[in-house]
C-alpha cells in the first residue's frame, strides 16, 4: 500500500501536467459552441456588481468584486474570466463560421497594440521598473482589457438571436438594478458608498455612486424611450412598461448626484431628440428646457448647498471648482492634479512616461489625499496622455471619430429595432464623455468593460441588419 501511495505521488505531477491542459482545451472547444452564453454570464457579473470601494467609510479588504482581493493570482477572477473568453473567441474565429461584426477601428487598435507591446519591452528593459507596475490597473491594463472585451463582444453577438438576448438581458438587469436602487434609496438610506456624505459632509443620499450604474441606466432609458417613440410598443401594457423604465432610470441618474452623469445624460437625451421625427424632437427639446433644465440647476445647488464652501450660486453648484473664495484656478481644487500632470507630461509629450509613469504632485497641498500615489488622475484623456503621450491621445480620438462616423453613415438605413441598438451604443459613449474628461475611467475595470459594450453595440446592430438583408 505504501509503495502504491509513493508511486501515486510520483505520478501526480505528470498526471496534472497532462490533465490540466487537456481540461483547458476541452473547456475552450466545448465553450466555443456556446460562447455567447458564457459572454452573457460575464456581462451579468458586470451589470450586477458595482465598483464598491471608493466612497465607503470603511472599505473591507478583498470585498471589491473587481480586485484580486487576497487571492493567489495577480489578476482578479473577473479579469481571468475575460482572458478565457478572449481565448475562446480566438478559437471561434479560427475554426468556426460564426458571424463576426466588422468595424472601422483597425488603425487605433494597431496603434494601441504597438503602444502596449512597446511599454512591455521598454519597461522590462529598465532596471527600476517592475513587472507588476507594467500590469497595474493604474497603468494601461484596462485599455488592454477594453480591447479584449470588444474582441469578445464582436465575436459572440453577431447573430439576431444572440444580439436580442444581449439586449433583453441588458434591459432586465437595468430594471432590476434600478428597482434595487430605488428601494435602497427610499428605505435603507441609499448607497453606502456615498463619497459626498461620508467625506465631503454634503447632506444627500444616493441611488448609486458608481458611474457605471448611471451608464447602464442611460442605455436602458434610451432603448425604452426609442421603442416608445418609434411605435415598437404595440400594446397598452408595453407602453406603460417602457414609460416606467424611462421614469425609473431617470430617477436613478438624477439622484446619483454625479455631475458627470447629469452631463452625460444631457448629451444622450440630445442624441435621442435629434434622432426622431421633427414633431417629436420639438416636444422633447421643449420638455428638456421647461422641466429638465430647472431640475438640473436645482439639483446642482442642492448638491453643493450644504457643503462647507458656501458662497454664491456658482460656488454652490461647483464648490470644488469655484469654492474657497479663491475663484477659478487651475492650480487648486478640482484641477490641481490635472495641472500637476500636465507639468510632468512636458518631459515626454510624444511618447508619454510609460505605463509605470507618474506625475509629481507633492508640491500641491490640495493633492495630499492622493497619499503619494500620483500614477492616476481625474481625467481619462490626461491619463492616456501621461502614459502614452500624444500618440495615445490621437488613437483615442480616432476611436471616437470612427465610431460616430460609422453611426452617422448607417443610422438612416437601419430598421427601427437595429437603429435603436446602434444609437443606444452611441448614447452610452456620449454619456461617458464627461467622465472621460474629468473622471477616472481608465483605472476602473468595470468602467472600461462597459465602455467596450457601448463601443460594440453599433457594429453589432449593423452586422445583424446586413445579415438579415
């Protein structure tokens, strides 16, 4: 018996060496036949779990779904799942005739691919740069993750049935999250991750602090409003269901108290107004001016009215920009880190400071809350500029220009159903523009993944429409 045990222990490494790769290959081959189902499961995780750390009074170590926690692997579980999905999709594209959504983003994809590869090569060659800095979320990891997610989405949802399932799951999850946000707001004091109340002492309760819940709400709202305005709601019950979705998601966004969410919502609603008939456009624009604008001003004043800054109405609406009695300044308040980053970028404006790069913020007292970590800032544009220079910024602009040129070129020819999906993706991108300018999208896994979803929807809609003929 002892000899058998000894032989078993000796054989175990060899068995595992064969069994593990065999299991992985089997999973990939079998999973490739139902790749859209795996991708939907992955998206449900993204729809369900917020980035719950920033804004909490007492964050629990390892409780954030999108971090590695206290695990063994360097990457989080959700990130490993994305890697697996991308590998599955690689197999599908090589050994299957599944329809893949074509896109016009090959040039920026190649540029970012070369930038990522160049950062790895140069970073590994430098003596004071470590491998974990090259793969850090505060670097370019989530840009790579966005590219993988776009690759997965354009592979898995190029058929009518799979795209319909994606949109249905999106709407169901948006409504479910919205109802939870409403119930928690009314009965449980709102989102506990309330940065404004917990740290800025502003007396407001929130539906969701995570900007991504407002992004999802905007895309759900847009789809529901589009179906109402284009006559896709055939029955009395369907019409009231879509009206309910619109009102619910408006509530979620307005009571998030995120100014970037309000600005993004305004851009998405303008896209809606200019995509429908002239009569509908007139009524929508009128409602925006009569009801939406006064509500926005009121919520802005309310959001800053109980803060410690005080001052006139402009200081109350934008206390972190005009507060403190010093007026607007690039070197203090909201823009201090952006100014500090710009000063450091002058060292290498073309190529940037690398994925491991950081700016010098120690001389700015307003940046003490960074606690010495100046590898990120509140601007997706400047984050890309810091890490990859003007080349990365140009590549980002090529993505935005490419997507909206594609939307403009194909919008008019699509049937209302596919056109709504195409425009919902564009609405999501417009919603994220304020966050991209003055938020922290690049360091957040969930944000970049949902941004990939918004990027992919226009191409999926056109692919499905073209296949149907």
